[in-house]
C-alpha cells in the first residue's frame, strides 16, 4: 500500500514532468518560428541569386565575343 509520502513524491514527479513538457512545447514552438523565418530568408536569397544570374547572363549577351569579365581601366585614365 502507498503511503502519504509515496503519493506526495509521485505528485511532485508528475508536476516536474508537466513542467518539462510545457517547456519543451514552448521550445519547439520557438524553434518552429525560427525555422520558418530561415526558410523565408533562404527563399529570398535564392531569388536574389537567380536575379543576379539572369542579370549576369544578360550582360554577357550584350558584349559580343566577350567570354569573361575583363578588369580594365576606365577610358579617362
């Protein structure tokens, strides 16, 4: 048979477990929000990268015969 001390210990353990679960749920929620923000940022970076690639390809297409970007001095030198 369980004594009053045993019941109090079980209640204390139950409270501790409930506290841990609540903390873990909060942490998971915060991590989920952080992950969602990172995913949004990653999508933005990918789009910017694609825009830069398109712009670079257009710039190369405008310079006939140019295969690489040349580091030249401006004409006023």
